[in-house]
C-alpha cells in the first residue's frame, strides 16, 4: 500500500510503497524520509483540495476586479461607481486572506 513520505531535510513529500533512494529535491538519502501517519497524510491530502479552492477563489476575485474596473471606467452614475469600487476593494481583501491561508498551510507542511 502506498504511503506518503516526507523528507526530513527539505520537507519534500511523495507517494510510494517506500521512500526513494534520494530526495528528488535536495538529494538527501532514504534514511532522511519518514512515513506520515494516516491522520497526517489525510490532513495533507485535504489541504491539497482546500489550497486548490483558495487558488480558484483568488482567480475569481481577479476576474471581479477586472470587471469592476471596466464598470468604473463607464462611470454611469455614483451608485454604480461606488459598487464597482467596493467590489474591487473587497476582492483585494479576499485575495489576501486566501494567500495568507495558503501560506499557513505551507508553513505547516500541508501543501
């Protein structure tokens, strides 16, 4: 059965029946790898999904920013302009929150 292995030197993770001869990233020998527990591996796999969702949210927020700027350029009336400006500002916050969450996952080895 495949396990999730983590390099103790650089943190590289890989699936396999056994640890590799050497780490593909840093070259550390097999002895530097440790098998993650089923619970640890589940957290890593679950974080792959949520990281992908965060990246998708960031992409959607970028689209909203683009549309908001386009709407603001038209400047039809103060109400429209206000909504477009608010949407752009709110998307900045959403993007930064998602980036911070991904960074937190990375710092915990859940990437």
